[in-house]
C-alpha cells in the first residue's frame, strides 16, 4: 500500500497525528474496504453534566521518582500516603470521581533498598466518603499491611515493615470492593532496589495502567459514574496510562523527553483490576526487561512485547539511537486506538541514517 494511502486509513480510523501507531499497519485494505468510524459497542445513556474538578490534573508526573539509592547499608524510609477521593477529567469534558493515593494516578513511587524498614503513615482525607487502606506486595505480613491500615475518613494509621527481597511491586487499596477502588485509581509501585543498586541510566520514568468502568461511552461528555456491571463483564470504558486518556504524550503532558544516545528505565505497574498489558515500545524494543519486576533475576534482552499481569509490574530499559516519538502502548491495540492506553517518549537529536533512513 502506498504510504499516503496507509496514512489515510489510520487517520480515518481515528489514529492520526500524535496518536498514529507508526510501525503497526493495517495490511492491504483500502479506504473503501475499511469501516472508517468506530463501531458503537456501548449503549449511550444520558449523563449528568461534567462536574467542577478538584484537581487540574490526575496524571502522575512520570519523572517524579526518588533518586537512585547510593547508600550501602539499610535505613528507615518514612512514607506518608493520603487517600483522597477527587473529581478530575479523564479527557476534556469528561469527569470522574477518582480514588487516589496523594491525589494522583498511579500513587507515588516508593523507593527502598533490600533491608530497609518502611515507616508508613496513611491518612484518609476528612472529605472522603469511604474507608481505605493499603496492601504492599513488598511486605511479608497479613494482607500486605491492609488489615493494619484501615482508615476511616479523617483518621490515620501506622505500619512498619522490612523489605527483604528486591523487585518492583504493586501496592493498592484492599478494602471490600477492592476491584472498584483499584479501578478508580488506588494503586502504585514500591521499588526495592537490590543491595548493589541498579545499573545507571540517563532517565527514569514511571507509568501505571488501569481500567475505568463507567456508565458512559468512551469520549461521551459529562460526569461518568462507576459501573459495577461493566466491571463484572470486564468491559472498560477506558484503559488508561497515568489516569487520563493519552496523558503523557506531546498533545498533553509532554514530559518524557530524552536526547538521542541516551538511555531510559521505565517502571511500569498494572493495577488492573482485570486486564493484563502487552507492553510494547513502537519503533524500538525493550533492551532489557525484568519481567514481573523480578530484579533478582537476569533480564531478558531485546524483547518486543512483554506481558504485565494485573497486580504486577515490569522494569524495562530502552535506548534512542535516532530521533522521534517512541510510543509506549498496550499492544491490545483497540485499547490504544479507542480507550486511551498510550504514552510517548520523545527523542531529540541528529538523524542517524545508518540506523534508520526515512528516504524523504
């Protein structure tokens, strides 16, 4: 298919501009043979008007990561988390009441080293309507700490636990209706570095994927309420990276920026609650992948797509020998094209025609 025809097919399918999935074509179909508007698989019902937002942004800044640990002995790491229920935009004109740790999705990345003791204070904001808690997959103990950290609105609780094994691990709210709380945004990552630390890279970024189940259709303007029936059917309205549709992209928060010749490490957690991610960098491969966040294992090398299960994570590195936008996607591509699962790393620098020559 000529390049111009292929581009037209992608654009008519709603994937043009910054969202085009360069490198993933639609085969030999022509525009006359392709359904050019999304099929309506959802029944649209009338929604209330979009609500005033409590926060201008729900998406966690992917650069907001504690610095790599350089000390050579264990320490006590103080962690404070506040559970907050906030109205924010999923995309312009679409609001939803998220449940969060510290008002962001995913919750803050907690960084520790094997042998450290986590000294946790968890507070539930007084304006909350529900009890919350936190289950750390890095903690050995009943419920990962969930039983010890139940907090009603306006209350706080304390927990100490020692991290004894390395890796990148999910934490999440684990009260009754745990799937509802996670789907609404209550998950994050705790990183436990091995005693020798992690190999140096030029950049580190933090992303989290989850599904949102609502009573509206994807893109329908108004305030979306949570839909338990759709969650039971595992039919999400949105599949999101960092809590908003196409949040970390040049058209939104353009915050993952590198120079050619540099390297980046991605900490990637999947809260779920139901769908796993087929995590793929369009235009590249993962140079290294620690599947399941298992930093005690040898990494896999040059991996095109790595599965990340709900309630799990991966740590992956990538390099940038040429400039351009490198799209990080769930390769279940309808989630990208229709439901929002996309982030972009933008690399600037000189062309390298020995590696890649677009022949323009």
